[in-house]
């Protein structure tokens, strides 16, 4: 399969950036999207500096910088906006799980980084994800002593609550919800972290402090508000429900009323 790739190139956060066009040929349909990017980078390295370009005072392109780690759909690092969709045209997957058979031979593919005020571009397709860590540091944890593993296992929890908590905990923190939301809201990410703990007895002790701290940190970092378009739920690779946003709002309002 042959493809034309329009890739966003940006030297640093202050650079204006723009799209560069590349051609890749002979790609197997079973090649993953990130493997295809590896092939393109290998091609750029092998081509090196174009002598003709040097004569004109220009240099060939450096390899494209993009984020990845596990390549198993677990870490959420492979955050790419592909043909106008977070993680590409397939559903319920991260970019590393996307394969080239999802595209047509000869197709033009546009590849961009996440676009959000809270996730500024560092270089090419990599964005600064520190804001997600700051949100977790604000309250996405249990700090009180709830005992060891045996103690936790003896606490009775209704199955439906445990299942819902696990569904929320499935969030990999990739940021697709933020990049997809027209307001750049981090509500789905924050609500998933809040729900995964608030539904369990161990997390209810700090529920009020957690909800207030994470919502206030989200506002401080410049993320937008939720207007219930549900685009975040549609593009979430783990199908985290917007129902968790409703729980976050309840937790926050109850905490403020108690104050």
C-alpha cells in the first residue's frame, strides 16, 4: 500500500509550525500506524541531506518526533490526531493499535498533535502532558491509611459499584477527550479519576477534598468547561462514560455546600 502523509512539523513551542508532505510506499496492510511512522523515519534517515537542497541553502527533514511507549494500548502516550479524529478512524483503540488496513491504498493521511491550550506542543507531534500529572497530584490518589491488601479485600463492595469503579480506572490518560472537546475540557479524565476512587469505601474518606482540588486545578491549568456534547466519550479509546462527569459534578457541589 502507498500513502501520502501530511505531517505537522514544529521545531519547538515557539515555532509557528506547518504541514510537510511525505510519500511512503510498499506498506503492508498489517503494519501498525506507529510502525508505519518508524518506516517513514527510517526513510528520512537513509535519505539524509539532499545535495540539491544543500546547494539551495536548505537541509533535508529530520526524523519526525512522536510519543510512544508500550505500544499495547495501555500507556496512552501515542496521542495523534489522524484525519480529524483522535487516534484515527477506528473505534475503542489507541493509535498504536491502529493498522494501515483501516486506510485505502493511495489515501492522503493528515497527522497532527493534540490541539489544546492545556497540552501545548513541544516538538512535531509531541505535546506537554504535565498538566495531566498535575491534575492527578491535586487529588487523584488515596493518602489515608486504609490497611494492606488483605484488609482491603475483606471490605464488602457491591459488584455493580466495583465494576463501575474499574470501568473508570480503565482510563489511560491519553488526552483524546481533551483534544476532541471543542472547549478543551479535561472533565472526562478528571471524572474518571474521581469515580474510580469515590465509588470505593477507601476513597470516600477524601472524596470532598479530592473533587474540589481536582476541579480547581483543572480551571487553574486553563482547561475548558464541559457543555455535554459527548465528543469525549465518542473518541475515548476505553469508552469511559460521561456518566462519570455527572458524578464529579455531584461530588463537587456537595463538597461546596458542606463548606
